[in-house]
C-alpha cells in the first residue's frame, strides 16, 4: 500500500506574470502565454488541459528552462531559469517528450536510463538504473533498443529515463497519446503508483480519463491564460468551463451526468458504487479524494478526448 500523497504549502515551482510567444515569418510576435502567474506545490499531481494552442507545451518548456519567458519570471525551488542553464536545471526538473522514441539515443534501454545518473557520476547511479527499470516493469527488456519496444513499453521506458534523473519536478507531455486502452490504463496506474516518490508531477494532456483518474489539480488554459484552477470533480461539474476549453469528459462521467448523478462520477468503480441499490442513501455524495494507492490498481472505460 502506497502512502497517501497530500499536497503541502511547499512551493516547487513559481511563475510570476509570465508572457511568452513566438515570431512569425513576417516578424510579428504571436503570444502564447499572457501574464500568467501560478504556483505548483509539493505533493500535487497537476494536469494542464486546454485546446491545441492553449500554451500547455510552452508552459512545460518554460518550467524546464529550455526556454525563458519574454517577460516575467520562472523559478524552480527558488532557482530562476534566467540565471541557470537548462543543463543545470536538469538537476531538479525532468521533461518527457510527447513522442517517447525521441528519448532513446543508445542501443539499449539500460544505457538510455543510465545516461544522466552515470554521466553525472551521481552516487549509486548503477543501483538507481536497476531500481527504476524494476519500477516501470522493464527489467527483462533492459538490453533491448528502446525504439524496438511496443508503444506502451516505450512510454514506460521514457518514464524510467526521467525517474533516473531523480527529479523534484517531473513534466510529461501527452503521456498516454497513441496508446490503446489497455496500455493507457497501465500508464495511468504506473503514474499513480510512482506519485509518492515525486515532489510534484505535471502532465499536459487531452486525455480526460487520465485527468479524472490521476490528477489532484487541473489547470485549464485558454488563449494563454488560466481559465480555471480546480479539482477534476469540480471541472467536470462545470459545463461552461468544459465547453469553453473544448474538453470532452470521460464517457462514464457523461453517463453519470445524463442519469442525474451530481456531482458526476469520475470512473466506473465510483459509478457502480453510487448506482448500487444498497448504496442508494449516499448516491448523491461523491467519495473522498482517492490516494495514489487507490488509483494504482484501477481500470477505466475508454475516454473520448478532444483533438
């Protein structure tokens, strides 16, 4: 049983009035984020959601130090990204690309996972490599080329690369993209099981089942600004926000809403519990927030996701 992951007031990352954009061929600046301010705290599992172009990936790259804002400040545990290179920020932040094959540079998964800890001569590097391979259940594929693995295995392999960096802040861009239902559910369970070993994790995703099942906090971006900052349950209970951000709730949540369950259920297990006759007196009451341990073994229905 994993320990309960409870957010604290300790700030892991802070963005203060951040504005960023990119220039077009004509030289015109097209803003992506506009005067955005927020804090990320230890113990949080944060989902960044919004339509394409809302600024999710740009926000992740700002948090890594790969880019710096045109105005405003980004700090990771008090370290301003303007004053520290992305190489140095990698001591605190790990960023996993949307396409996992881009993470594999060596001829074996073990070498890819070991590149950062062994390259930087971190204490216990070899043990760390074996530990994270076991955590993501890929020890038996350690000598395989990561690019030869299945889609789900590649996702877990890229996760192992990030975990081996021992990050305080883990950033994942669309970690369930292009996965089948079984692999998607497996990835969600893996992320939930690892939550206790990370100070803070942030996922940018269009997968609303991942959001409903894994996140403790959802930041909704719209036109480069924070439209809403709330829990998954509160998000799917506010159709105006869902519609404005062009999000599509999980199918089970849509079904619960159609049947009049308020607030709507987030997964099948909750739906069944609230619709079972002997639980009738408490059908209108949602369960307490789930811990990482509760989520690790859960299995969910397919979700319809926005494009």
